[in-house]
C-alpha cells in the first residue's frame, strides 16, 4: 500500500463500525466531526462515538477521498497483501484466496463446522473425512449404497490437483447428481463432468449426461430444482441396482481445455437404449 493511502486509511473509517466509508452511500458527520457511514446513520440520530447530534450534511471531501484511496483486502489478517480502489475491492474479496472457506461437507448431512484457508481444505478432508474422500487419477465410479432407503450421498475426490464434491439426492421420483468445484470462485467454469449409469451385465440400456461444474458454495437444492445436473427417473434407476441395492455411477471430470468427454457441456441427461 502506498504511504498516502496508509496515512489516510484511519480517516476513511466509520467512527461507529470501523468499516471503510464507501460511496455512493452518503457519508455524514456529527457536530464534533466524526464521519458516519450511511448504514450506521440509519440506526441512530446521535453519534455512537461522542453522543452528539448527527448533522444532515454530506462530507463531500471525504467522499471524494474514498474514491481515490487504495484499501487493503478485509482478509489481510489472513495473509492477503492486495490493495484496491474502493470500486474494485468487493470483486477481489469474493475470490480472495485468503478468505475463510467452509468445509465442503458443511451444508450436507454431516454438518462439519470447520472453516479455514482455501489451500487447507484438501488436508482437512483427508484428515477429518477419511471415509468420504479419495484421490483419483481419471475416470472413476462411486456407489450409492442402500438405494431406496438412503436419499442423499456425498463424497470428495481429488483430481487434476483440485478437490471436487460429489452430491447425489433422491427427491420425489427422480435422482439428481452433480459435481462441484472446491476452490476459488470463478474457476468452476474450467471444468465439466460426465455421469453414466451402465452395467455391463444389463441389457436395459444406459443413462448419461454432461454438465459444467458449479462452485461448492452454490445451493444444491436450487441446482437440483432447476435440473441443471445429471438427473434420471428412479423407475429406470432400479433396473441398474446390484444385489446389494447399490447403484454404481461412472464419473469423469474434465478440464475444458482437454479432450471432450461425453456430451457437450451443459447438455441435459438423456436415456439411451442399446
């Protein structure tokens, strides 16, 4: 951060909440000169700092300065050293590698409460979710155990030096499955996945579909509701169950710059009879 921005920063913080004063919200002040952000201003008619009356006057010089100063990322306490103009910092903070990330299993039935650095997620799932994680090198299969009794299945895999979360759920009369990218937001667009149900000893055909990966912070319920994932009627699924009532899914995750896998990205699941 440049010397001028470092010197100005304490003057560009709200006296009430200590957060950066951000335009285009009005920056007002009290009788004694404390600057108050519009959010804190809406909560009281008195200055939280000195208890004097708040003036209905916009501090224009401070507002102009906030547009020119460079602010540190809010995750600087976690190690981020980046600084930005106020209109660019929000975009950075959404993708900052130093922001705390939740465990991939936080929103699943396992309810893990761990939060930490993005680069520590892989170590976390290996150490604390050993039975739910595995490393793979290419195409792989996963079994949905006790199909018909269980209704949700989750696991993580490490592939292409990246972590992916596999989610499957039965809702109503349909099975939904998707692969989610666990990493910096925005990079999920680099990957796609193909899921196939195909038993070599079956003459009942196969089901396959290819889709782009979502970020693991996306709501899986919304993904399943819109059908923007692999989905098939459970009536067909029962034809592929093995003797243990387990359904095998054949999965391939590809980088979009690599060889095509299955159908074009974003294609809907289809039923193929052979």
